């Protein structure tokens, strides 16, 4: 009897392992390895477990690297925690917390517009130049005050979308005012620690401003914990990080193609929600795949419709062709998920 029980267990284990065949994804990752910068990690999570884990080069799932604009997803989630707690409303004017914006004719910008890049404030196009320019500030307060006093208004708030580092940084500064705590500490206490993200930080190595829009460092394993929380509608390991309503609000598209005046090449053709792009939507325009790709090449995504999360974690700069590469890699995951559920 004992032998039969063990045999049945082994057969079940073998069947589970055989449920997915990611040989095509393996081949594509090797094909794209040079474009990925030779060092990369790919993780896929479904049904409460990692179903795919691939490393290329000397990069590991716990290697820390800058994630650039992938940071925006973290910051939006932190803002939504304050919304959940009733300490802030998405439709609050920024000037309620930062009076300097009213002084310079920018008093009607809302928190929601900050999270959706529709503030109307003129900014620099996303890239290394913008990152270098931001590094001149010694505090987030200095930088945000500069946005208020020295940046022109290109359009009325909510009318045009221009992707930049401005809106999320303003929102991050508002959280500092409300909590009387530094942004990086808030992120550690409220997002990273509860999600067991031990290799993640917004701290800077030298005297310069924290950057809520693009200053995070993380690892593939850590970021996957965040994605699992989003996939599970705000819950991670039984802990409520965000309400289900907050996660749903983050995933609602704010833009339509007509109002998008600037989007980086990696996201052109997509609509934007709050801190994340909408890669796919259903017939009712409800988001089914959301993502927050970064300048340095990392692509995290949550496929709500197929009920999985994935991340391609790298440390190299994006180029214009990589959107198609990542979507091609995703198509191989989709094919396996679909075939396994038939």
C-alpha cells in the first residue's frame, strides 16, 4: 500500500510538471538574449506558485538592479493606500497640500491627474537626460517646488497626456506632507516590508532627491511579490495591502488615444491608467493586461484575464524594438496558459 501511495504521488507530481511546456519560451529567450543585455531573469506566476523560472548570464532572481519607470507602479500603490485609509482623495487638488501650486496658477491639478500624467505641466521626455536633470535636486521638496514655480502649463489639467516624471513625484511629495515622513521610508514601511521585498529600495547612495517616478531598485523575486499582490486584488500571503476597489481603480484606463501627446516608444499604442499601462482590454474597455515597463528594460505585467503574473527583469537600456520582443515572449506564455486550461 505504501509503495502504491508513493507511486500515485510521483505520477501526480509528474503530471503537474508536464502541465506546461515552455520550450518555445526557452528558445525565444535564448534568441533574444543579446537584446536583453545577456543577463536576464524571466518569472511566471500562476495558481499560487512560480511555474517558470529562467535565468540568463550571471543575473539571478535576487539580483538588485534599477527598475526606472517600473517604480511608478509602486508609487501609485502607495498613494492608493492613503486613499483606502481616507487620508486623501484622488480628486483632491494638489494645492490643498502644496499651496505653492496655487501661487503659480496650477491650483486645479488633482492627485488623479498626477497618477495619470495629465497634469498639463511641461516636462522633459523620459530618458537618461531627464534622469540626469532630476539628479541635481537635493530633496523631493525642492524638485516639486521647481515644477510649481518654473515649469509652464502646456494644457489644462486632464486634457492631454504626456508621460514624464512630474506627476508621480508630485504625488509622492503630497504623501510626505500628509504623513510627515520621507517618501523612501513610507515605501519601506507600507509596501516593501509587508510584501517581503528585501532587495527593494528608493534610497539614494548620495545626496540627491528620492525619485518616486523612477528611482526604485528591486529584484525579479521582489517585484514578483508586488505583482502577486496586484493579481490577488490587493492581498499578499493573507495580508491586505490594498483594497480590491483600490486595485480596480488603478487599472481603469484614464486616456483615449486622441489625448496622448507623448508616450515613450516602449508603450506607444497603449492607454494609461493610474501608474500603469493598459496592454489589453476587453470589449467593455475593462483592462485585462496591465504593465509598467521601465527605461532600463524590465517589463513586469499582470494578465488579469488569464490569471497570471510575469516579469522579464534586465539591467540594460531599452531600444525602440523591444516592445515587440516582450510582446512576443508574452505570446508564448499565453499559448501555454491557454493550452493547459483546455
